C-alpha cells in the first residue's frame, strides 16, 4: 500500500487541476517499480494507493471491492457492508497517521498535546499518539 501526499511539491500543481493525480501517479510508479518482478513471478499485481486527504485510486477501490467480496464468503455479511467496513478500517488508520504527522509538526512549534479527538456520530474517539 502506498500513501501519497497531494500537497507535496511534486504533486501540488497537477493535483490542483486534476483530482486524483497523485493517486494515479502513485499507481503508475508502483507498476513501473514492480513490473519486472511481477512478470517473472507470473502473478497479478494490484497496487493500493491512497492520497493523504482520503482519495483512493480507482483501480485500488476495485481491488478493495474484490477483497471485500471474498470476505463475504467466510463471514456471511453483505458485500456492501464488507466494503464499507474495509474502507472504514483503512480510513481510520489513515486518519491516525495523518493526525500523528500533524501533531509532530505542531509539537515542534507549540508543544501540542499527544492525542486527537474525533467526533464520529454521537461518540468521541480519542486517538493517543
């Protein structure tokens, strides 16, 4: 899995005019990087690329849908529920690491507290970093 920062200098101009440019670039880079190994191993390769602000590359979403459909076979839940659960888990992990990065930046300047409070529905979730 690869996480791309669309605010990074190398992506920001393209991301400003084309949403998902950083994710698409990440997929292309991953394919180019591992193409030789994939061909020699005669296997399929599905790069998972997400942008730090939450946008998934379209091919990555298709891969996640396939994975969710396969979990349905063992869990018995609906496909839509499995997809939502998988995306929620991955998104939560992304939020956690984004919060950690932001707090690292803030603590250099202000000595910020080492947790983040998220409001989800009626519940408060505290992420200690």
